[in-house]
């Protein structure tokens, strides 16, 4: 199934009142792809991601995950199907959104235990494995308030991975971190990319986009203005706006 | 006087026991999606918080038997009338406290729960209510201390609670000692409550 299509977005439209945030966005993500979405703030990057994971309802277009329509030409699947399809994806948020009243262990295990009702022994084993992967096994009994921002985000990545998603979405995962803490989070993300996790990453980290992404999408004013390999986007951008953005952020 | 203290304690415990869950239920209605129940609940809370508890006691005990159209149908004994009024009144206050507590839970918590597949019910019971609990503790503590002292109001219905007997003793013996004893009882109760809530706050102090 390598290189099979995981996610296909077609002509996605979304408005908040009169403001059109997405004006027909289309993209395809294949298994193992790492896609970086860059662009100025307000360009619709986060809305695109939030629509894909069903946190926002779109007004038009289609989202298909592994061939199944979450929304087809603006018409949503049944509530039950939406849940099932959205469960193939997990998301890492800008502000971590860890549950502050739970320990790291409970943050990781609550959904598999409560929602999926999985075997506890397997869940706890997976919890330890994933914490080891993000280098935080020793924090298993800590509360989020006892962790640094970088540690919180690593826990959030582990929590998202606990759901064994087919696709992992990142919404500006390093934007609320102190600069010296972004490295540890990006390292975990690169590690995941190296393990062929399918990822869509909205980011301002051009370094990550350049080194870890297979494809870079440049979004501007609700459309994907340009897409290509990191080399194409960063070295030989076709559009003036892309060039201007990249010059500004590099 | 011991019998009076017992009644005071009973009224206090009974009110808390029923008004806390009822208040939680009311707060859900108050913030719910359905507009008409939401508005009705808003009106209910306004009336319960906007009129004196004393008036409400009079209304339920003396007023309901003369309610136009229901004359003689709703006749409650003193204690049931007092207990019911207290529960309904305190539930309105708790509903507002809980509403504030629920509003303080960050939107991101709901989004994370949703992405992790939590249903609305599980999001409420596992994510929102536990976090609300910590936020509302100080306000609930305050309210329960007020309740201790509000119980003295039922003496106007002729119920034999603590202050009722204290007053009789003072009149009988021409000695204020009984008032002091009553005061000490109220103080002891509020001290115990303060201690209890402090313990709870420490226990739920996860940040």
C-alpha cells in the first residue's frame, strides 16, 4: 500500500460570516508523505487543517480519507461516519491542549481506555513506548503544569500517536514555544518523518519544511498559490508573493 | 438546644446534598443549545437570586396553599417547605457558579477531546467537570458558609432550629449565654467547612 492515497482535499471552501477563508483548496497526501504548509498568518493554513480533522465545518468541497468521504461537495457524512473517518487522524495543537487535571500517563491513556476501550495492558505498554520515543519516560507521573513548553508538546505528540492515526496533523506545533525549546519538538517530528509517518505540518519553521518535508505548499489568501519540493519552493519560487514571503522569513 | 443543632445540621446537609447536583443540572440547561429552556432557566435564576430567601420561605409555606387555581392543593409541612425552598434557592446560586466554572475551561480542551474521539457526554464527565470542580471550589466554599447561617431563617416558620431554642433559653433564663453557645456552634461549623474546603483545594491543586 506504499504511496497509496491517504487524504484528498478538493475545492475546499470555508467562510466565517462574510470572510472567505478557504477559496477552493485542493491537495493530495500519500502514505508516508510529509507535507509542510507555509504562508502568512490569515492565509487559511490552520483552517484547512482544522477542517480536515472535522473541527470546522466547510461550506463547499470534498475531503476524502483513505477513499471515504468525510464531506462530499459540501455534504457531510452521517455523524457516526464522520467520527469514524476523523478517528483516522490525530492532531497536535499550537497550545498543546493537554488535560491539566491528568498526569502525563492519563493524558496518553485516557482516550484509548475510555473511548476505544482497548486492553489496558497494551495501552500502558504503548504509553511507555511512546514516552520513550519522545524522551519523557521519567515524566510519566507528572502533571502538565510541571513540564516545560517543549516537554508539553512532546507529550502532546505522544498522546496523538496513542490513537495510532493514519495521518498526523500539526497546527503550528512550535509557535507558542520559546525559541530554545523548538529544537526538541522538531527533533521528535523529524524522527516521526523518518519512520514514514504520514504528516501534514502547518509551520513557520522554514528549516523543518526544507529538511523534513517531501512537499511544501505555500498558502496565501485562502488558496494554495504554489506547491513543490522544498528545493523548488525555497530556491526557485515561481510566484512573486512566494518569493517575498520566503525572503521575509528566512 | 441539641435538637435545634440537629435540625440546623440536617437542613444544611440536605440542602447541599440536593442543591449541588441540581445546580449542576441547571447550569447545563443554562448553557445548553436549546433556547427556550435556556431562557426559562435564566428567568428562574434571576427570580431565585433576586428575591429574599425569607420571602421565598414565606411564599412556599404560607403562600402556596392560597395559590390561585390550586387553593389548598400545595400544602407543605414546615420542614419540607423549608428544605424545598433552600434546595431550589441554593441550586440557582450553584448553577451560576458552575456556569462560570464551565466557561473558564479553555476551548482547546474541547477540541483536544473531540480529536481524541470523546463523545459530548465523556467530554463533560472526564474533561470539563473535573476542571470546573477545581475552579469553583472557593465559590462553593463561600456559598456553603453562607448556607450555615441562612439556616437560621427557618425560625420564622416556627421550626425548632438552633437559634429558635437559643432565643427561648435567653428569654427563660434572662441570660445571653445561649446566644453565645449558638454562635460557637455556627463558628465551629464554618471552621470545619473552611478546613474541609482547604483540604479539597490542596488536593486538586494540579497547577
